C-alpha cells in the first residue's frame, strides 16, 4: 500500500445532508475510523506537531474525544474531556457559546488543568470556531498555556479560521 495523504483522508469521510438539521451538511468520520491506517495517519500527524511541547491533551465532546484520547496516548500525556453542560460529575466551570445552528454550553472539571500546564486542544471539525474558542477560554481560566489547536477538518466557508486568528492551529483537510 502507498503512502497516505490528506486527500486519501478526505475521501474516506462521507457527507450526510440535512443532519442534524435541514440545511446542515454533516461530515461523517465513521469510515475514516474504520480504516486503521488512515486513523493512525491522522493521530501521527497531530502527534508529530505536538510531541515534546505539551503536558495535556484537551478535547471536546464527543467526536473530539476519539482523536483526543488517541493523541494523548500517542504522546504519553494526560487527557482532559470538555463536555456538554451537566455531564461531568464533579465541580465544574462552564462557558456558553454560539454554534452554526444554535447555542451551547460546555464545561470542564475545576481540577483538570493546573496553572502553567502546556495544552493542545483537539476537535474533529473547525466550523465557525465558536466551540474551540469556548474551550480555549475554559483552559485559560485555569491558567493553562494553550500551545495549539488541532482539527481533522475545516469547513472554510463558515469562517472559523478568521475567529482563531492569532492562535497556532493545524488542520489536516479542508472543505
């Protein structure tokens, strides 16, 4: 088998129209996850950028957990989940933000990030950037040093890149 490329990764993601709402084109990563070589390629691409520069990987519910936990394992560092409101059992801090199709609240455990921890935050898709900016806000509230923002895919037309201007971020594929 030949070397993998971002184009091969992109070709393994299927489009689901009108999900979760009419007018939304959902990018289904399930076929990518089923292909161990492609999934490993993605994690290795992120790990190559982050290795030696982080103490924690933070990721956002729910598909971000898939990439975040695998990346933390590959780097040999801790993993911190950011979840939707009401899903974490201990003391939390939350932040509200806008989605491309509504509003949401995410939260993190108050003891998850220590001041000065070097952190990368990973999610599956960069859309409007609202979810990632909310995650950055949560990490920084606890004194975390955000070293990078990682995404499997970017939906360019939604403008998230502009909202993340000034942040070090990495995207494997774009739509």
